[in-house]
């Protein structure tokens, strides 16, 4: 086949949707959006209750114990006084495992917030939550503690 002899056919772009079809589609989209919003609100209320229960039942883990988990085989980090086991997440972290391993066994709060993680990334932290620091070792979740803004 000779590439120079290729011909192009023009498409008929004159067909326009009827006005009534357009309005019908718009109302279907609005209904789906409103049902999605109400579902998210209901799930949000449930997730707030679940989150409060999860925090109440957390194991207390001190910084000394966290420091022992600083390898690829056992990687724990602290973010806002909560302890997360990120071992399983190392391979799938979009920024690479080195970014997390740099803070393995230590507090990574400022690095985590400073990189501007998405709300989805912040939400996904829940699945790796294993404990919280004792009150005397906390920096962020104490009265008159450090105030930083999360995204």
C-alpha cells in the first residue's frame, strides 16, 4: 500500500441532538449527582463514627518501639502522633519506597504534609493505622501543641 495514495473521508458532523433529548439527559445527570451527594453525606457520617471508634481502640506505641521498625521488611512511620505500618505500601507508593524509608522508624509528619498529598492519600492512611503515641510523646495532638495545617 502506498502511503501517498491514502485518502481521507470526511465525517458528517451536521447531526445535532434534539433539544428535548438534551434536557432529559441533563435531568438524569442531576438526579445521579444528588443521589451521589446524599450517599457521600451518609457515608461521611458513618465514617466519622467509625473513625472515632478506631481512634479510641488504638494500641499505644512509644517512639522507642517505632524506631525498631526502620527497614524494608518492617517500616513504621509516625504522622500527627499516629503510628502507621507502611511495609505493604512501600512497593506501591507513587513517589517510590525511598521516600518513605527515609522516615522509617521516625516522625514523618512535616514531610508528609509538606509534600502536599491529596485528600485520597490522606484518606488511605487509615488502612495502615496501627497505633498512636503515648500522651507524653505527642507533639501535634496535645493542648497548645504544634499547629500545622493539613491539606
